[in-house]
């Protein structure tokens, strides 16, 4: 973008726009993290964090899940709920394979994939609660799973 600018003034304008977009993105991620922290403070702790909201932009879920995972040191599954489906991001602490957990619960997912500590999924709205229960069962019974 900057390489195609025809003047220093145009490059500066582009840089300002990019900086403002980054600032807005950072604020939205922080808003999601604060909303999740508020929800967590009002209920008993599970072995995982599983939260969703219709207003959360899908592209913000990965960074928000990373922050929540760092704070709580447990697997985080966040999703943006649309009309009939949810699309989400997964972040897990060191030593926990998020893809392996989704393989275990794959019968509830339309698609999933990624890396052991950073992954994503797509799910029908009707299967969200079943998916959460499957994850809770997996983490409550998996012998190799330990919170740090």
C-alpha cells in the first residue's frame, strides 16, 4: 500500500488510516475480553471457558481467546453466533491439543482445524450445547489433561 503511494502526503494518510483501524480492533478485542471476564465472575468455574455472542466479530475471536487463555491458563472456546450456526476460535495452554479435543467432539462440528494451540471451528447453533458438554466431559475425564 505504501509502496504504491504517489506522494509522502498520501503515504501518511494511509498510515493514519491503518493506525486508526488497529486502534479500533484493539478496543473491540479488549471489549470482548472484558465482557467474558464479567461473565466468568458471575458463575462457577469450569475446566474450560466456552462463550459466545452474536455481536462478536469472528476475526476478533482468536486474539480475544489468546488473552483469556493467558489469563486463566485453561482451554478457551469462543464463538460468534449467527442465525443458524456459530463460528469460533480455540486457544489452549501449552501441552493441551485443541485440535485433538475437537476430533473427540467432531460429531457436533461442521468443520474444524488448525494447530494444537490455535484452531477454529464451525458448528450448527442446535449443536452448541452438546459440543460444550462433550468438551467438558473430555476435559473432566482425560487422564493426560492437567491445568498448570
